[in-house]
C-alpha cells in the first residue's frame, strides 16, 4: 500500500512541475513577442541580400507585393530596414520582410523562433 502512495505522490508532483513549466514557457513566449522586445535601430540605406544565418526561421512567399505580406501577417509598427539591420532585428525577436528577391518574384520573411 505504501508503494501505491509513493507512486501517486510522484505522479502528482510531476504533473504540478509540468504545469508550472508550461505556464513559465507560455509567459516567456508572450513577453518576447509583445512587450519584451529589445528596441532595434533599423537603417534604410539599400544594401545587398545576405544569408539569414542559422537558428532562426524563415519562409518564402511567391509575391512581389511586400505590403500584402505585411498585412496578411498582421504586423504593426512596421519600419523600413535594409538586409543587414532587418536580419539583426529578426535575430532579436522582430520580423524581417525582405524586399522581393529571386528575380523579383519571392518575398522572404525571417523571424527568431519562439
């Protein structure tokens, strides 16, 4: 009978720990995408495309209409940025919608994973 109580106690403690961990992860991810962003300085001086690097997420949309991409993603407080400062900002938690590339037919979006 004692073993059953010990197993039950371990299960309860594990469930409580899991719940607290999930609550902590959810609060951290909400803060990083909303108010917890580090202010970024974006430069609009044109430069050449560059690689996004690693440990980030990106995807491509076949469109030349960058504004339509911004609207579809529901982005707010949009600022013009060149490739270098846009990628730096994306690595700090912002999103970077690159100007159309690959013959002007594809728009790339980069963001740091949550």
